[in-house]
C-alpha cells in the first residue's frame, strides 16, 4: 500500500516581523534541497504571507497560514478567509492548533466549519489534534483524540479524508522541551491511522500524512520520523531558526 508522503511544516506562530520573516524564508530557501524528498512548508504570521510567498516562489517550498475562517468575506473582525489566503500566495492552512483551542475558543465544530471552507477553496489543510496532560494522566488519550478527529472530519467523504494532513500534537509537549517519546507518539499515530481506516478504508488511510508536533528538534527528529506511522512534523520553536528547521526537514527524508 502506498505510504504517505513526508511533510514537514514550520509553524512560526506569532513571531517574526516582515523583515525577519523574509530573512528566515530566504535562509530556508538557500539551504533546502528538493532531493530530500520532503514536502516542506513554512507558516508565517498573516502580515508576512505575501512577502514570504514571493521570496519562495519557484523554490518548491510551500507557504501556509495558521488559521482561516469559514466565510468568504463579511463582518468577522480579526479573521481572514481562504480566498484571502490564496490571494496572498498561501496554499496550506493549519487548523485546530491547540493554542487556538486553549486561548481562542476553537472547538471541534468550528474546526470542522473552517476545514470544509479551506477544502472547498482547494487549499491544503493541516488539522491538529492532541490531548492535555490531565487527559493523558486520566487515561483519556484515545477518547479525546477520537472525539477531535471525528469532530473535525464530520461530513467528509473518503475522498475528502484522502486530501488531509493531520498533526498529532500532545499539548503537554508543545513548547515545553518535553517531546513525546517515539513510542508514545507512534501509539497515538497508529490509533489515528485506525480511525482513518474505519472512515475511509485502508488505502486512503495509508496515504494521509500524519505529522507529529511538540518539541521536535534536530536531535530527536530522526527517531520520531523513523516510526512507521509518523510521516513528518509540525515544528514550532525549532522552525524559527533556518538551520535547525532544515536539519529537521532533512531528517524526514
Ligand atoms: P513546538 O511547537 O515545536 O515549539 O513545541 C509545535 C507546534 O505547536 O506546532
């Protein structure tokens, strides 16, 4: 069965001015090689999307954003639409990141609405799921992940599921320096793969890239990416430095 392609995305979060974003994008471009065989994406803040997309044009490195709204336009202060993402040169959209869920009231239902709009616009979604430490300690990892995956994917048919990228990001591992062990991550990835098999059949499920995120560094990337159901990563802190991001991308190849 066809293995999922490898995808590594840098989530710059609320970091980098316009000039800093440009400098980072150029440094990533200078050190990157298509020969690694890893689909590579950077997700700067909205204010730098167009500049970064122009700096990376023709390079093979994709550009994404960290959220997008479900409506095409309208009275939604503080939001941007999938069409605006496209217009600015973005092709990927991170959805349901735990920081959106924790601090900004994002729910499985709003992730689902955003996801459908992003897919209708022909953009590539990266849908994030992950449990908190209390949920893990309470033995609820699978229940939480199943609820998030089912909620986010509600209403998608098998063909739609085949177009996704999913990211497993345990909340307790994000920005804490405490990554999940490769075994812990693989266990949850295999569980997610199983949910996709039930929803879309084995061939489609096998083709969906499942990223791990949470304190991925150059030093732990190869071991994480070496797990059978880990097809790359969603990288926060370590994506803010070109060399460490490039080392992680290379480790996925
Ligand atoms: P981190 O963030 O790599 O800084 O832990 C990952 C993420 O939130 O996507």
